[in-house]
């Protein structure tokens, strides 16, 4: 991994990756979208069915809700960098630690290269990974959603800088659990004030 010095190098590696069995479900690669110098980075878990067939991130119902949330936070989607930990679709397959460990090496390099000021992990699994990665306490999503954490992060030149981490419920959580809808909207409204 130390040889990856650009997003294109990571993309090329992911396109041919067969390190776990999830590559068998990949129709179109869903790598990332957005600015490579974005100040805010959104991280989801894995591509859904629509994403897998189009190669685009956060489309369909959860993507529409994410767009609404971004408007509440007054964030322009085009100004962000959006990616997933897992780069391949996982249709009925449970994501385990093996897949996260295998794929997170790509994500870690993306973070190193993008150098965001703020990371917004979407959903519990992503939040637990990101908090653990930066030695922050792991807590249940019901306790940490919308909270701001500060971490020190290294880059390609072994210098460190501070970064904000703001775990949020995944937009799909509101589609599965409608009672979360207003709570999620309030978190994103608060995000606008804090950013």
C-alpha cells in the first residue's frame, strides 16, 4: 500500500482487486466521486444495487435523502469527496471484519491523499471503523450521532494535523426506521451551524 501515491493508483488497484469474494458481485466499480481537495469527506459502507449497476454513489431512495440532508447542512455535493469503505456490492452477504480490513487499506489511502478537514462516517459500522482508526472511543450510534470528535491524522509526509469526525446515521436508516427521520434531519441542520 505504501506505493499508492495518487487516487488513480488506488482506483486501478481496486478495479482489479480480488482479495475477497465480494469482487464476484461487482458489476460496475463504485470508487468515489467529488473533489480530490475536498474539505469534507463522506464515507458510506458499500454500494447498493443501483450503485452497482451504474457505478455512481448514493443514488436511489437513500441518495435522494442524502441530497436533502446535504441541503439542510448547506453543503454542495459537488464540493465533497464521497466514497465507501467496501468498494464492491454486497447483495445478501453480511459484511464482516475480513472485508472491512481488506478494503479499508484503500480508504485509508484515500483519506491520506484527500486530506479532508472533516470526515462524516455514515452508519454504525463505518463510524466504528473511523473512530477506531483514529483511537477515539467507540460507542453506539444512538450515543454518538451528530457529535464532533477531534483526531490527529498523519499524511504521506508523516506530518500530523487535526481533523473533525462527525458520525451520522446512514440515510438508509431513516428509510428503514421512519422514527429516525426528524432526528437525522436535526443532526444535519446542526452540522451546518458547526461547520
